[in-house]
């Protein structure tokens, strides 16, 4: 899990690629849960969701600053 300070220092292209990778990981975790198999790490899903939210927050604030 990266902190917001670390994420703010990365470029938008890196953030977008990280966001895509996290969404794929989340889909894999959700697929494991839906099939009934016990997940490898039960807390991983929560961490992934929080990191996705952080990246979306940074991308949205950057786009709003560009508009102004």
C-alpha cells in the first residue's frame, strides 16, 4: 500500500497503469471469493480498494487543477 505522498510524486501515466493493475487484482480477488475458495490474503481486497480510491482522488485533483 502506498501513501498519498508517494502517489502524488508519480506521473499520471504511471498512476493510470497502476490503477489498471489494481483493478485486475481486485477482479481476481472477487472471483476467488465468489467461487467459494478461501482468498490468499483476506485483507488484501480492502487494501486494494483503498489504494484505488487514493489513485482516483489524485487523478481527479490533478485534472481539476489543469482546468483552472
